[in-house]
C-alpha cells in the first residue's frame, strides 16, 4: 500500500473515530423553567404582540413541542416531578385530602422532598456532572430539603415562592441564598418594589447562570444548569430597562426580560463554542395563573382555564428543545410528552441508566428529539390534583373523571368555574365526579375543551374502551409516596385549621391560629 493511500485511510478512520468520541461525550444540560408562564405567551405559539424574539428564534433553531405537559397544575409538585421523573403522587408532593397545595409556609411543619427520591443532579453525578440551580427551588424549605442537600453543587435563589408568607408573621419575605448562605430577602435586600414591580433579580439570576456556564466551560467540565426564574409569578417583576416596554403590561415586561435572558444564555453558549455540546430545554411549571388578575398573569392560548386546574390551560406548557447540530432546526413535533421525560431524557443523554428500583413516569425522548420521524406511541398523560386522577389523555382523546362544574348540562353552557375567570353569580367550587361516564374531548378538533363527545356516539365508546384499561392499570399498580403536603391532617396535631386549603383557600381559620391562611395556591 502506498503512503498516500494509508494516509487517506487514516484520515477516514481517524476522523470518524474522533467524531465518535465527541459524539459519545455527554452534553451539558440546561433546563430553563419558567414560573406560571402560559402556552400562549410565546410569539411562536401565537401571542399577537410577538415580544419573545429569542424564544421564537430558539424554536426556529430547534424543536417546538406543542403537546408538552406538566405533571401538576401547581408549582411545587410540578418541580418535584421534573427533578424525580415521577408523578407527584409517587414522590410525595400531593395531599390525600383532595386539596391542591404547594410546599410552603410555616417552616416548622410542612414537608419536602423525601430522602428516598433520587434527584436528577444526584444521578448526573455518576458521570461527573456539576449541577447548579438558579432561582426557585420549592421542594421544601427546612434545612434538610434544600438544594445542596439534594444533589446540587451550587444554588443561587429562593427556597419557595416569593408570594406566600415565609414565617408566622404572615409577611411575604422570601430569603435568597447564595449556596448555603442567606444573602438577602426578596423585598428588602433584593428590593422588589411592590408598587412599581421593579427588581433586578432576573438580571442577578441571569448573571449567576452565565457565570456558572463560563466557569464550567473554562474547566471543560460537564454541567447541569437548572435555571428557574420566577419573575412571571405574581407579584411579577422586571428591571427598569424592561418596565413599561411591553404591550401586555407588567407581566409582558417580565416575559420580555426572561426572553432577553434566555437569548443571552444561548448566545453565551455560542461565544464559548459549546452550543453543539449543550442540550437546552425551555418550558414552564404550570399554566398561566388567571387568579392573579389581568396585569399579573399570562395567556394559555386556545386552552381552557389555567393554573390550579386540570383543563388544558392548567397543564399544557410551552416547550422548546435546542441542540444545534443534533436536533434538527425548525421542527415541530406533536409527540405527547411531559416534564418527567426531562429526567429520563437527560439521563439518556448523559449515558446513565435510570434507577430500576422504582416506577418512573418519564420516557426517553431522545429518539424523537434526534429524529423527528420517530414517535413514542400510546403514551398517556395523567392529570392529577392531590391524589385525585382528574383526567387522562391518550392520543387526541382526553377523558375527565372530575371537573369543576355542576352537571353535563352546565358544562354545555360552558365551564362555570375557572379560578380567576368565574362566571358572575356562580359561586360553586365543587368538583363534579364523572367517574362512571367521563367527559371526553377530542383535543385536535376541540383544544378548548368546549364540546364533550356524545356518550352515545361510537367515537365516545371507542375512545373510552382504549382509555379505561390504561386508567385501571395505572390505579391498580400505583404505589403512592408518603404525602408531604397534608396541611389539614395537621389539624389533628392541633396546629393547622381544620378544613383549610380547600381549593387553595383556608375556609376556617380559628382565632387561635398564629398565622393567617390567605395565600391562595
Ligand atoms: C418574620 O418576618 C418578619 C419580616 O421580615 C420579621 O420581622 C420577623 O422577625 C420574622 N419572624 C420570625 C419568627 O422569623
Ligand atoms: C455568590 O457567591 C459567590 C462565591 O461565593 C460570589 O462569587 C457571587 O458574587 C455571589 N453572588 C451574589 C449575587 O452575591
Ligand atoms: C438595578 O440596577 C440598576 C443598574 O445597576 C441600578 O441603577 C438600580 O438602582 C437597581 N435597582 C434596584 C431596585 O436595585
Ligand atoms: C392594570 O394596569 C393598568 C395600567 O397600569 C391599570 O390602569 C389597572 O388599574 C390595572 N388593573 C388592575 C386590576 O390592577
Ligand atoms: C456546531 O455545528 C455546526 C453545524 O452542525 C457548525 O457549523 C458549527 O461550526 C459548530 N460549532 C462549533 C463551535 O463547533
Ligand atoms: C428516522 O426515523 C425514521 C422512522 O423510524 C426512519 O425511517 C429513518 O431512517 C430515521 N432516520 C435516521 C437518520 O435515523
């Protein structure tokens, strides 16, 4: 063989060999999780004011997933699901008393993430990833529940919502931690101005994220960044540069600032030349919070109701996957997928086998992300509130077993109870059971869930015959975790008021209660 041929062969072999090595090295992972941002808040998903140029560009460079779901219509259970890959009813972020709750308030009594759960950053450590959370944690705020005790190497942010009271004074004043040191509080050192909504916190969160990315990149260190900014959760906030700039009021200002921040994160990856080795996923924790009023809440696009509910507006989330060179640019994929898939998918990308000693609810989306022609068939979506399976989606059909309405007749006049959008004169908040005859919608024809199929139709019977066995199997095999959020049970311990937190509000606050139960969700 001549030297030229040898050299040529070597070029082929060596190049493909080194390419393989590069392909095999696990990508960095960035999850950008928004707070109460709605499906309809993105220009690319139809928001008419088109104020999300960076998100729209991210979708154009990556994959848009219009059928992506959260695991629960509330912040804290949804986040627990993302980080454990398990439904809240399994990981403990649920109540057994029919109430939808977050983990917060009096730090002495409320639970948090169980030691038995294995969080994503703990798993990623197996392949040497360094992990940081920036922003809202919300998996419990007693010392043992905090991020650095649960797999994260770094943390900058708040233990829970900046909305609820943190201590018994009932005054919202959420601490901000830099790793294990408390460096200030939202309304004091970090100066969220209640009147104007001005705060630099998103900018600080951005800097903390960029700083982490730069440091890891410089050290050639694989990293996981969980960037969970909360500026779109009421009370919404934005820095001076963005205040008053949007056509959508203060909420739109916050969206613009988050969009800007996301653009900075992506451009930083490019300037560090690590964009081809970084998987980025954008989504939100639950639907827009219509209860927060018109100036403080977003849009759920064509979907019914919002946060707190198991209609599509409460649980369908904006979602974009981005990984230049690996995820084809400008794809739209209609795979049914959810936040728990991010756990399984991240592990798959990192080359780590998922835990095999427990039920996981996430699927590996890698085949779909890397080849949009692939599909994971017959994948159900579960809609829970507390320990109640409210609805299930299979294919285009969604069956509601419980709704907030009085009767099918009422339903046909339109849903009469969406939190934040109550019909005048309708005061009932009752959940209506349809377990014998679920309301079924075809979400393709009727994404707004307005026209239940006639129970007499063949289509209804056919859909039900496919959905029922999935529900039965799920219920039969479900092993629920130890519930962490049962405030009402604590009445037994003479602490929390009986009947509290029905649909998020305390109904019966005894005078002896040292704190007021005014926080809604
Ligand atoms: C609760 O927060 C208020 C406002 O920051 C503070 O003045 C008070 O000392 C705190 N109380 C406790 C028990 O930590
Ligand atoms: C957080 O702490 C790190 C090092 O401990 C420091 O470099 C950084 O500036 C701090 N962040 C803020 C916003 O104070
Ligand atoms: C935010 O940062 C700007 C620029 O650094 C500063 O002028 C402004 O006072 C800060 N605002 C608050 C509320 O801290
Ligand atoms: C919403 O914002 C507008 C403009 O600032 C203001 O006029 C209006 O009173 C606000 N509405 C509510 C419900 O706060
Ligand atoms: C990333 O991949 C694209 C095409 O797949 C290529 O054009 C670009 O140069 C790559 N960037 C780096 C930093 O390698
Ligand atoms: C993508 O998936 C489709 C459908 O399974 C298959 O036919 C095709 O070969 C795949 N493409 C690649 C590049 O693997």
